[in-house]
C-alpha cells in the first residue's frame, strides 16, 4: 500500500479497532506479566494520540484507548480508539520513522516517539517476542513492528552525542523514581526534558527553581538537523548577575547621562534623520 496522505486520511479512515499483538514462541495472554501489558498499551496509546510527554501529563480522555478483548494467537489485545483516524495516521508516522530513523519524517517531533518506542523495545526484549500494531479495518499488514534492540539501533543511526554546555531556567527538578529536570532554554518553544546524574544534584537544582543556570553534561542531537533532543546534566553553576546600581552607573558613564542635558530629545532625534 502506498504511503498515506496525512490530509486525506482523516476523512477516509473509519476503522476503530486497534490490535496490539505479542508474537513469539510460547506467547500466550496468561503468560505475559500484567505490568508488561499495561506498559505496552500505555506506550501504544501515547503513539496513537501523539502525546508529547514534555507538554502533556496524560493522554486526553477523548483520544485514549479502551481495551475491549483479549485473544490468543499468540496474544492479541483489541482496543477501541477515541480518534481512530488520527491514531492510524500517527501509527503510519511511526512506521515511516522506523524505516528511516535518520530521515526528515519526524525531525521536529522525534521526542514524542522516543519514550514509547523505548518502552516497547524493552518489553520485546523481556518477553523475547515481537510487538505489532494493526488496524484491521484499514489494512491487513501491521503499521509497525517492535523487536528487541530496535531502540538501540534507532539511536545509533538517528543521533549524535557529545559533551556540551547549555543555559536555561530551571522549571522543575526531582522525581519519585527517576531524577529529572525541566529547563526553559532560549530559542526553544518547548521545555527541555533532562536526566540528572544523581539525587544530590537534583536537590541542588530544586533550590534554583525559576532561576538561570549554566548546565554541563551529555547532549544528544538529531544528526541531520542538529536539533537537541535529550540532555543529561552532570553539573551546573549559576551566572553571576552583578550589582544593578553599578551596571546603571557604568551605562550612564558611557554616554547615557548626556540625555539629561538635552531639553528636547524628540527634536534632536528627528533632526538626525533629516
């Protein structure tokens, strides 16, 4: 089947059922840990709704999935999509990305798919199986498949890593399980989601909420656009702002005080352009 048009599909797709299939030797529903099932369905739901974990705490209720059936062969989980057309379009985008991870198909939105693909890849590794996503009412073949190690292969091709320094404002720091930090970085419309090397550093970051920092650490960029995707903070400092009164005094000394002696600044400025 040819690549689907993002604009045309919203009106053409009417299929509602999404199938998540666990395929592999000995795979049966009763043998799959409940945590693996819930994590996998959560990741598929994120991809179906195109949830940006940096901006959205959870999937909107009207775009969520509802589990309606579990079948053998090997283990098939049938779900109903709140927005089926949008889900199918987003699954197609994932499939295109998996076929060409260093291409341009998701250059501006790759952060949206990283966490779900990582979770699915880990589940495939744990269960020694393949996870496949189908929309039976639309086409017979899967939109994409996830196998063990696919996330690592994607990162090897799609990203370049290195040590760097960034400046940003701390918006959030901490975490119940993993220590993380959110930075507001100049030039970015979205907050930068960062890992932190340890809890001690996270506590220091938490003491600098809504303050600027200069962070050093390991960055990961998309190799074709050099878009910063992830950053792990190893350490940080705070810039010295200096004394405001002294700064104003220096500006006046550089010529600003001259305006105190001008009786009609507007005429002077207008005359300079005539």
